[in-house]
């Protein structure tokens, strides 16, 4: 850890030690800039300590528990699967932490300063009383779960504090059915909680996915014993002796549920408080996130922002991407117009079981942009797919949206290893590879990615089935018998 020196000067100062801060600082240092990374805690940020890494470790434990249940293992209660899953989570996090340690970061030449940063003007920040100059800055302070006053009285867990549970609760109410909510609902039920309630104020779970995917997720959760309430909002919560009571309200109904714990998973608010953005001339948008252009530049020309604090796609991999764009802009200010973030081809995955992965547009978006007659939907069920059957994971579907020329507009997969397979569609979209090329590409048998070839082949049936060229080909083949 570097000493915080009053009057120190750097080409670039990065504020925030999460994914975006680590990537942008390392990237800029590799380009030759003198870089300071200011973090108010141990580097690694949400992904390492409270997000991706620990949650996926718990999901792994839930999958083991589910497999044991599926194959009739006895005495599961005696095995403390909940406790073992949390032990594994802590162990995995500890093993991965060295990747983002102060020592690892400083080996790259970045100076790590531990303290709270606050802008005094657009070229200076104060850290623990020391004034530091930066020619350029990148703000990567991330986001946090805001807890409404109406729920705070009862003591609400977030994706951070839930990892500190020392004992298994018997029941939990999860408010918010986006990726975090559905992942935890399934995992906690599998780890032995007797009652899991999942609440969503819209009319379906995972509202950013295709409606039939939302329906599939709800169907699976209900089968596994999760109680799902869509169209309901949590309007109040209070402590009642040893339990917490949550008040749920829809347009015409009011319900009260008593639980041991409440988990709030309704999305993040930008972490911009007390860092002096006003003094630096950095504007916030209507939702309170830092306003950036496609080059990740803020309203202050020498200050960039990256990651969740911008309110774009709130994924670690997208934070990584925007961090690289910001670092390039900071390193090569004359060439900023050439550094644009990707907005069209952004894959993501909800680590449900089965995994739900998407890239590009959903059907409604594609039709709104290109018109009904120019959007073709290709579908392939995994129920009759060899590898899915072999693995006893044959529940799911692949969907691709294409235009008349076979260019991919979007894709969605609900199935085993969807988070891995989706990259084949992302690569094709990024490089304007037609879906017919995927159909002609040899895929290893038996693999889940081979289903991409089967889906892609649907293009010839759905789009070109009645084309003149296909009719001529059939006539020629008939003549040459």
C-alpha cells in the first residue's frame, strides 16, 4: 500500500477499487501513465466480496443439495448443507482474493491509496487530508442497495449482509425478482429453508427476459417450493418479537407474511455521495447515476466514469468493458471519438438452474425496430437434445432472432451451461457472422453448444423454406436423380 502524500501528482487517478477501478487502473498503467488507485477498502469491490464470487459459490452448494434430493439421499438435514455452502463460499472468496490484492495491483506499477476520496475541483482530490493532483480521473465507485425507510425498521438484508448469516433462517422474504432475487430464491430453498417468498412488483419474474422465459422460471420455482407473488409491492416491514412481518400489496389485495429474514434485491443506487462531484463539474442523470457519453466521458472533460456508477448494464463484465474504454480515453485524449463502448452486443447470464443467458434484442424490441415482416424467430427445444437428455437437464429452449439475410439480432438460451454457450451468438453478432455459418460449422458431439447448430439450421426452414433459390435447388436435384 502506497503512502498518501500531500501534493502528489499523477497522470491518472482512479477512484474505486472494484472491477471497473482495477481494470481501468491496470490498463492505463500498461499504457505508460502514472496511476493512483484510491479505494475506501480492500480492492476487489462488490464482485469479489459480496457479488459474483460468493453468490455463485452458494449457488454451487444449492445445486449439490438439489442433486442429492433428486436422487433420494437420506438425512440431508443432518449434513448442514446450508453451513457447508457458506463455508465453501468463504473459502472460494479467500482463494480468489489474491487476484485483487494490494500486492498484486502494485506489482503492475499502480499505487494503491486506501482512504476516502473527495473532489475539491476537477483536478484535485483530498484523501485523508492530503491534496492530490490528477491530470485525468476515472470515477468507478460502483453502487449500493438503497433500503426504503418503510422497510428499514425491520432490519433488512442486502446482497452484502446476507453473506454474514451465521445460522440458517427458517424463512425469508425476497423483494425483487431480477437476477439476484431469483438466484437467491432458488438457492436458499435448495439449502433447506422451509419458506421462501419471492416478491416482484411487475407482472412477471426477470422482466428483462422473454415472457416465456419468465414463465419457465416461475414454474420451476413453484415446483421447488418457492412462493411467488407477482404484481405485489412490499409497502412496509416491522419487527414482531422473534419474526419480521412484511406487508405486500397489489392493486386489489393486501397480504402479510411473517418471516425470519428479509432480503432486498431491487437494484442499485449509484455510490456518488460525499465524493464532491459538484465541485468537479460532474453531472448526474435523472436516476442519480453519473452522466456519461459513449466514450465514458462525464460533463467534466478530464473526468471519466466506468462500471455500475454509470447506471448502464450492471454486470462485472460490462464494468470491465467500460473501464477499458475510459482508460483508453484517459490515455489518448486526442483519439477519444474512436473509443466507443459496446451497446448492441452485451451478453449476460442469470445463474438460475437452468441458466438463463441472453444477448442482443428481445423479440418485442426487434419488431419495434425492424418491423414484424423483417424479424424471424428460430426456436429449438432442448427436451429432445441428446446431451441435455444424457445429463438429465433437458428442460429449456434456445431462441434466436434473425433478419432475412440471417444476421442475428438477439438470442436467448434457457438451459444447462447457457452462460457459456451464449458467447457463440455474441461472437457471431460482433463479427456480423450470419447464422447460416453457425449451421455449417462442425460442432463436437455430444456438447451443449452443438444445439446452436441445430437451432441455426432452422433458418433454412423458417426463412428460406419457400424461397425461389430453394425451389430451384429442389428441381435441379430432382432432374439429376
